[in-house]
């Protein structure tokens, strides 16, 4: 499977989880539904969370510290 969110690129199996969607099948279905409906995905810093997996900006930053990388996509 994909292992990351196609919108925000957070790793699905790595902490923090904080009530975000980690099921790859559900994420794929949500993402496909949004894309096929013609919706334009907003950037995470506009909403404060990912439209697909519901990861917050704080989750992305925390995971970046945990995984020791500093690139946070869609910012």
C-alpha cells in the first residue's frame, strides 16, 4: 500500500496518531472521492489540518522531529 497520505505526506504508521485516519483503504477512498468530484484540495496551513487524513499541522511537525527530517510538504 501507499504508507503515506497523498495530500500531506504524513507517514501513516508512525506516531503521533491523535485521532487522524491511518487506514490506507479509507484514505485512498477519501482522496479519490475528493479528486473525482473536482474539489481542489486546500493546503494544510490554510485549514490547520489535512482534508484527507485529518492530520494537524502540529502532527506533521511532531512526526518530522520524531523521524528527523525537516521537509513538511504542502506548507
